[in-house]
């Protein structure tokens, strides 16, 4: 078992932009040391350059590949001695087409990254957290309000986010014996590149196209930092952070 350290080490997937970058910024401001991972080295380097404090690093890799995930966590443990937090954030969507027009490859890509990637990272994090001193850590999964309230033509994304809720609850239960807490943050309309089109107009459940309200992605980063700040005997199992005026509550 590794020797104790005063550093708090956070692994963030999908950290090259958007929610992942916002979480990295908020966590580093709160004193965390960040291991930022994603598929493209250049955006990861930009994320690291914008963080407070010393010692942060990036590691390019694909969360859907088990050997690359294992390499990420092996490097983290070798360099820092432990993993205190995993923010399972990496995710993609599929073309918004009727399901009978959706390719199997498009479906598999969303499953591989959103769901299998989260499983692989959680699996590696559990192994590290169970064998460090002190034992334990926290996993925060990026879910979505789409898990319970889907948009039209979003079956792959919605299915994976619904599954993330089940993964979160299972990890929360199974982690108790090793002092591993697991929670989920469900986000609605954070202003990132993925939701930029919403300001111009997006298809609604009734077939109309309407612009939707968004919120500053920094609020999501602050929410993740709050969840991460709790002692391991407390846990935010689920949190919803959303643009207040978006069409989600009630009938829109």
C-alpha cells in the first residue's frame, strides 16, 4: 500500500473542453491536483495551462479502450501515489435521426464512450482506491437530465445516460466496503460547444423548433467541486444543475 500524501489527486475525463475543463478549473482553484485526460493532446495542454497551482498533468487517451484506461491510472498512481477523485465526464452524442435511420456504428460509438468508458474508468479507479493509504476516494459520474426526459431522436445518448444512473447507484453501494463514494451530476443546457445550437433553436417534443436558455458552464464546475469537497462519509448521490428557464420542468 502506498504512503499517505497530502495532495488530493483528481482524474478528469473529457477534460479538453466544456464541462471537463470547467471542472478542472474549479477543482484546481479548490486545491486539487488535476490529471486531465482526453483524446486530443492540444486541448488538454490548454486546459492545464489555465489551472491554478502547480503539478497538474495531462494524459492523452481513449476511455473506450481498456488498455489506455489502465495506462492512465497506472501513470497517475506512479506519479502521484493515489487517486482521490474520478470525474467520469467524457461523452458524445449521435446524429439526431430516427432510430431506423441510425447506423449500428453510431450506436456503438456512443455506448463505447459514454457507458463502457465510464465503467472502465470506474473499474480502474476502484482498484487504485482500494489499495492506497488511506483507503477510499470518490467517483462523480456525468449523467444528464436526458436520462429521464429525452429529446427527440436521442436513443443512444438517452440510453447511456439512463444506464449511468444504474452504474452510479451500483458503485455507490459496492464502494461502501472500501470507503469509495459515488454520485452523479445531471446537467441541463450548460453553455458548451455541444449545446451551442440551442441558443439558435432546437427541435422540441411537439415538433417545433425553439431557442432554449443556457447557463454558464462554470456553474457546473462549481457544483462538481462542491460534491468533491465532502468528506467520504457524506455523498451527493444525485444533483441536477440546469438553466433555470430551459424547457424541462413541468410541460416546458
